[in-house]
C-alpha cells in the first residue's frame, strides 16, 4: 500500500508516534531516517526525470529511490496503460 502525505502530515505522524511507547518511538525514528535517505538519493530522481515521456513514463518529485549493492538505483515511476491493454477473461 502507498500513502501520499505532505511533509507536514509526515512530521505530525512522527511526532505522534514519538509520544507513544518504545516501539512507536523507534518507528518514528526509522521513518525520519528513511526520509533523510530519500532526500540524499534525489540525484537518482533527477536523472530519472530526464527519461520521462509525457503520458507514458512519469516520475513524481518525491518518487521512492531504492539504492542497491550495484552501482545504481531503482526509481519509482508511473507508466500509462490503456484499458485495451488489460483485456481479461476475469471480471474486475
């Protein structure tokens, strides 16, 4: 599941978690660390934006970046799929 929240909403969530028990405080700390890591990986988002094709492949300004052991990273992107491309024999 993916939840898109604003920076203010994210900080409010972390502040609320930080007021709870040890496990919640740990989660708040981990979320903040992940957010900082995503900021450091912004260079990969910028490079991915150069590969955008309007209406085909699009990159959000806050797209998730997953840095691996190899020299590079995956950047979350949106691809457009027309209805006719997902014709199926099973109902929705």
